[in-house]
C-alpha cells in the first residue's frame, strides 16, 4: 500500500538553512539554491505550504520524542489529491502518534485516571487504524477530487489549519509524564477533530465520514476530560 502525505517542504527548508550557514558560496548561488528547493517542494505535493515542523525537542521528553516521530513520518508522505484517501492515511499516522503517547503514559504515568484514559485511547485508535487500513488500500486508485497545492481549496485549507493549530498550541514538555500527556494530547486530539470535520464536510466515502463523525464525538469528550483533569490537578510549568 502506498503511503501518501503532506509534509516534505519544511524538512527541505531546514536542510537549506543549515547549508547556507556553513557555505562560502555567493549570494547569487544561495538564491538559486533557494529557488530550486522551493520548486522541488511544490512538485513533491506539499499541501499548499503547510508548516508541519515537528515541535522543538525539550530535553529528553519521551512524549515530545513521540510527537517528533509522528511528524517526521508525516513529512515523508505525499498527498494523492483524493480527500478520502488522504484523510485515511493522514489520520492513521496521527492515531499512531496518540497510541505512542498513550503507551508512554501507561509505562511511566502515575495518575490512575490518566492511565485509564490512555488505555481507552490506545484501544480505540488501534481499532480505528485497523478499520481505516483496508479502506485506504481500496482508495489507492481513487480519482483526484481536490488540489493539495492550492491554499484556497476548502479541504486543503482545513487540513492545513488542523495541523498548524496543533503545532501552535503544543506546550513545552515539563518532564512530568502525566502533565505532558495531558498537555500534548489536548492539541493532538483537537487536530484530529479538525481533520475529521474536514472529512465530514468534503469526503465522499460513507464509511469514512461515519468514522470521522465518531472521532469528533469521542475526542471532543476526551478533550473536556483532559481539561477537567488540568483544572483539578493544575498544570506544572
């Protein structure tokens, strides 16, 4: 099964910046390199300039490492241009990130409520991954129906906003596993809700749209549970 996706441009630009800091080439040469890199990024199918830089590492936080790994895998993908196909592949990788963070909470977390939530999240999202995989494979030959390079495309715009919002709202790691699990899962879940809303609005596959609505309902409820936990237990800075 091919794995499409969304996010090569940020890695390309990071490589370019590193090269410019260590190069003695002329300004004209640097400008030429920049133009070439930008063209290559567009050709790769980058989703209208989506900024999916992985969150900056904060010490050796396992939660942040799991988030970085998820984003690196998203960078390696390329969109097909079919809403259902791209949603399914994108959401499966997003779910795997949540499963990885839940595993860390189950291994190292201390709070009984959060450990129970982590257990449920892991089970639910592994089940959804298993349900989405055959659908995604079936859609490998589906025709294109949106424009990943067009920022004005409604599906592209909503998907971009979902990921940008997660990155902008990701807190710094505290080193406290319970606090980090809650702090990172809230924007992670919100991003999944926003992606699912894009599928409900623009997807064509009935099964996927039904799954997306269930994700919205379940993860909005869990976001509130996480926020209630923060209110009760405080947020370690």
